[in-house]
């Protein structure tokens, strides 16, 4: 079977149940020798814990609804995205306010990639502090952001 991204997201998001602060970052379904491998990346507004990841994993095993899928043929991996994972959604950018990032975008009026500290994110805009200046990007123009690691 071949499930598109929207069907996968819908099938998994309802498994989060009443955990309103947990959100889906990415989901992939790969064919394997014994069936399928489902890789789910999720996060929380306040940082996700191993217990929360385990709870989501159990919920997926118990409640996943995908047409034509036998859950017994699925290996489920639930994880947090990690610092190197590209950030694309307003909710994920809000989680990383105060962090330095490299942001790739399509705006022609601002240097690309933009290096700075995320200071605000709405559903429509991303505000980044670059040196002593605030740069406003349309979120629709943002391709991805990556946390810049401090060593």
C-alpha cells in the first residue's frame, strides 16, 4: 500500500489524544522485509521526554488508523527530531525562540541563508535578530531552519 503524507499525518495525529502540547514534526513509512517501518518524529512546546515518546509509541500501536494496514506488520519508531533536524513550522520555530539558527528562505530582499537568533514566530511570520537588527520573514518564504550549535 502507498499512503500519502496527509493520510499518514491524520492517522497518527489522533494518536496523540489529549496530549495537546505534543505535536507531529515528521512521519515516514518505509517498506521493510517483514512489512513496514513507521518513523514518527514529534516534539512538545516545553521539550519532549522519553516517557512522552513511549506513550505516543504505545498509542500508535493501539490506535493507528490507516486503511488496509495491519499494525502487526509495522515496526514503529517514535523519536524527537534532534538539533540537526530542519525546522519548518511556526510551532517548531516558537519552541526554538532564543536559539541561533541558519535559515534558508526564498526572500530576495534578505541575505540567504540568514544567520541569527529567532525572537518570534507566528503562523505567518518569523522574526530573527541579526546583530542589532530585527529581520521579518514571511513564513511561507522559509524553506527550513537549522539550529546553529554552540561549541
